[in-house]
């Protein structure tokens, strides 16, 4: 009986770094500790992680404080590594009026992002340097709120392992990338949608996922991953409802706005005509003065999407136990990123909640984060050198750090794949009841969980 009743190890027991870090909080969970965590313990953990998330954004704010005081002019904006898109948006979005998608001055950001920026612009000074400062400060406050929201809903999604939400709140990448652009809007919406899905609310999940798709395109990949896992879990009808609602929400929003403001489609049309940008492996050819032809580049990026979905489906369907959504989504999103036309520092924010949902060891998270931070420093030194060659990072060295970052992303994808392909069901009883520790089919009913807990004891 005991051979099929052995519970899985706690994260702090199986993760060396997590085990060391928990020393400050009393050490790893003991043998007779209550599992799952009590309501009071969850609230305490949530409060601790929300505080950590707020401090991470604060550190990012301090890291970029030079530009807040002296402006975002080149080359110091690069040498001080305090670049942010928000001051540039201050000049694009007028103090009052509608959405910034009028013909001739359309914002090069998707609709959801434009709405978020419109809201921020309503609370800042009307012009000048004070407006740039106001946009940056307003976004810093909004980013802290969005990161706390993402942390809380990730904790709620990871019901069996709430401590995994620490990957969101305490990631070093938050410090460097959270205030560069407004990607946290899409990250938060996607995380909320996954929580709603895991809570068996497919219609609400579809609405929020549709909103997320209007801010960034990667939630489309998350929706596809949900579909593959739903196929394996036998809940395709529920996924079809979520997907249908998400598509309808996206099409209605973009379609209605496009009738009055055609500029809302500018970001998508601009992608078709864009050449290889900073961060993309394709940019290495540009550094070598042999840029990839536009048609070839666009085709390769599209093939990257197809390849990513194919590899993700293979992992999802071939794994011995049903994978966690984070494991498959990391593989798919990473492959799209490394084959895309651009790979800016802030795009790595997309992966942070997925790392939490995958329950990857902190070792893999920190290896990846180290490459991200190294690249973060290198890209600004390279760009600063375009204005001041005496302090430039040579293009060859920038290429080295670009490859290093791509290697970190592939390391993360490999870690997620390895974990998915080597994990077996916790026990024969778990397998019989379908409790394979993932969010593809949502949590088991509380009553059945209670029966299992009593049986295992």
C-alpha cells in the first residue's frame, strides 16, 4: 500500500537552491507538515511574494533612476542602461483624446497596449520632460500592480505547489526588463486566463485570453498549447469554448476599432516589412554585413511558428505523464522567440510565469536569468557605441552575448523538455484518478482530492 501512496517531494526538498533559500524562513517543509498549505499559510506566502514582487520593481526603478533625473538622451541612456519605451510614448500619445491610432501617427503597438498607454497618459503632465517622467513613474506603479496580480494568480493556479509562484515575484529579470516596455500587461492577462482555465471557467478564460492576444501575440501560442494538452486530457469541448470565445473577442475588438481607426493594424503590417532586429539570431547576419533578405526572413519566422507548435505537440503527446502547461509552453514560446525577427530584452518577461507553472528548478531559472542580464548590459553598450565609438562594445562581442542569450533560452527549453519527458505519475493511484500534477484539465474536484489525501494517509 505504501508503494502507491508516496507523495511527491516538496519543491524545497527536490530543488537545492530552494532548499538553501528556505533557511531564512525556517528551513524546508518537515516530514509531518500539513500538505497542502493551510489558508493562513497561503495568505502568508502570498503576502511575502507580493512584497518581493514590489521590491523587484522598485529595484528596477532605482536601476533606471539616472534617466528619470537627467533625461533619456543618447548616449547616456544606453551607457547607464536606463532605456525605456515609456518616455517615447509620451510624445506619441496626446494628453487627451481617443486611442492613438489615427492615420499618419499610429502607435506601433497592438490595441491592448495602446489602451493601457492611453490610460497612463491620462494621469501625467501634459507636455515636456515632466510628461516623460510622469509616463515612466506611472508605468512603474502599474508594473508593480500587474506583477503582484501575476504573482497572486500564479500562486492560485499552482494549487499543489504555491511556492512555485516565487519564480514570478523574485526573478532577477524583473529588475532589468519590467520597466523597459509595457509587456507586463499581456503577461498579467495571460496569467489570469490560465488561472481561470484551471478553475474550470472556460468562457471567462477565453475572454481574458482574447484581451491578452490584443496586447501581444504570444498568448496565441499559449492557447494552442492548451488545445494540445486538452486533447490528451480529453477535454476538447471545454477548450473549444475557450478558443472560440478568445477568437471572437480578439476579432471583434480589432475589427470594430479598425473600422474607425485603420492604424490599429499598423503593428501587424509593420512586422511583415521589418528586417532582422536586435536580439534575433538573424541579426548576426546583419552584423556581418550580409543581412537576410526580407522575404526569406519573413518566411523563416513563419516556419518558426509552425516548427514550435509541432515540437510542442510532440512533447505534449509523447511524454510518459501528461506535461504541465508551463513545460510545453516554454518550449513553444522559446522556439518562436529564437526564430523570430526580433528578440528585445522585455520579451523574456513572457516566460517567467511559464517557468513557475512548469515548476522548473531554480538552477535552470538562474542560468537563464544570468544570460539575460549579461545580454541586457551588452545591448545597451553596443547601442551606446553607435553614438560614441570611443566607448563602444564591438559588434563581434555584442554577437557573442547575443548567442549567449539564445543559448540561455534554449537551456530553459531543454530543461522543460527534459522534465516533461522524464516525469512519471506520482503513483498508481494518481494515474488511475488522472491526478498527474498539471493544469491541462484543471484541478480535480475538492471532494475527490480529500478522498485521495485520506487514502494516502
